[in-house]
């Protein structure tokens, strides 16, 4: 059995924390620039995210879809495939889950299981479509996954505005509410945190174990780190791409499913696009260098920034956008780290080439 590399594991957890601390430093400069109190603002941000049991559970509720989507993105990134389509995969997963929960007959548990399967299949197949376009027609994966997001947003918006639109009620672009027997159980009475968080935590552990202890997980890591060596080792890129993209999309689809079953209890137009869950998931993945445990940890930190920002706006004169400033700083730091890493690799290859 392989020994766990504790140094690498600790590094995966420290990377997002260090980046967030640097982001908070930039945020402090921005708060000072607008005339706010840095200490008071950050105290209110902490209180808004973790200041009470209620706020803590609210932060974890917001983190749940980000964790699952980040796990999906991490899986694709580890295989060397840049899947930027998590938003579309979440949307199709949520829409399919709502349809299954509304129309599959049977008791609540049957509806929940059917919705989860439908959501994972919809997200997985939508992601696999981008992988197939790459393997069949050599279409750039970055572009296809990004553009497929727009198709998903517009298609889902049409579906809930016309054929699936709620017949009565507010008349908004949304489906009817699912039966309460199909709602995910709450972990604590009176709180928003639902059973989806437990599944997200288990999925994090299982994905980490999958990468470390399974043959397919090793092939995915090998393909992502050294495609040429993987090809010599007999790894078939096309099949592994379709598998990786399918699993990646399935996790994103499950994230959308839990928003329907555990939070909104229906599909509402823009319910996943407006909060920016998918882009937060991509940021969490980059912060953690695609490590599943690190990505989950980073997802909670990003969710805390968002819920804490709401507390800042409620209780201080500092605007909510301060959390956006911090997140923008995180993107800059991550981009700088990736750029430096690429420059180092190019220099190393140039040195090896000159020696040969």
C-alpha cells in the first residue's frame, strides 16, 4: 500500500489558505482606501461567515455546490483536460433533477434517487459531449466547454419559461415546486444545511482515495502530468478523456441537483448562474492545484468570503463588493503562480534540450 505523502497533503491545504491571506491583505488596502476600519470590517466578515451556528451552517450550505463542482473540475484538470463547463453541467443536472423529482412516481426516496441519477447523467453527458467533440473533431476543449455553458443557460431558461413553467403562482421563469417528500433532509432543525453536504464531504474523500489507490486514478494522474509517458504506458487518451469528462460533469450535475432538492425545491432560471458557483469552483480548484481535499477546503473559504461579505454590508459602511475585490486578488495570485510554474518548466526544457 502506498504511503501518504503528508508534505504534499499539507501543501494542498496551505496553498488556498496562503492565497486567501494575501487576498485579505489586498482587501485591507481597499477597505482603508474607502475609509473603512479594516479590523471592524474583517470582524464583521468573520461573524457573517462563522459568527454563530446559524451563519456557519449557512456558509457550509453555500459551500456544498461549490465543493461538488470543484471536485468535478479537479478530476478533469488532473487528467489534463481544462473543463470550463461546470456551469452548464450544473444547470442541466439541476433541470433534469427537477423534472425527475416532479414526474417520477413513487415515494420520496424514489424521487430523490431518481433525481440524483438524472442530474448526474445529464451533467455527465453534457460534459462528455465536449470530450467527444475533442476526440472526434479536435475541437478545442476550452472553447467548447465554455460555449456549451451558454447553450445550457439559454435552453434551461426557455424550458422553464414555456413548457415547464409553473402553471400557477408568481408566474416567474421556474418549474413547479417539487413534493416535500423529495426534499433532502436538513442536518439540523431550523437550519439550511442539508444532507447534500455530507455527500459532498464523502465524495471529497472518495475522490482523493480514487486518485491515490486505484489504477484508473493513477492513469488519470499520469495522463495529466506526462501525456507522452502515459501514451507509451498504454493509456488511451480518447477513452480516458471521455471517462474523465463524464465523471467531472456528473459531479457538477450532482451539485445542481442538490440545489434543487436541498435549497430551492424547484428549478429557477439563473439560480446557479447568478451566485457564480461554477467559477468559484474553478477558483477553488486552481487554488488547491487540483487536489480534491484542498479544493473542498478552498471552496469553504470562498463560500465564507461570500457569506461574510453579506455580513459586512449589513453592519458596516463598506460595500459587499469588498469580497469581490478579495476574490479578484485570488485570481491574480493564482494566475501569477501558474505563469511562474509554466516559465520554470519552459526553462527546464530549454536546459535539457541544450544538454542533449
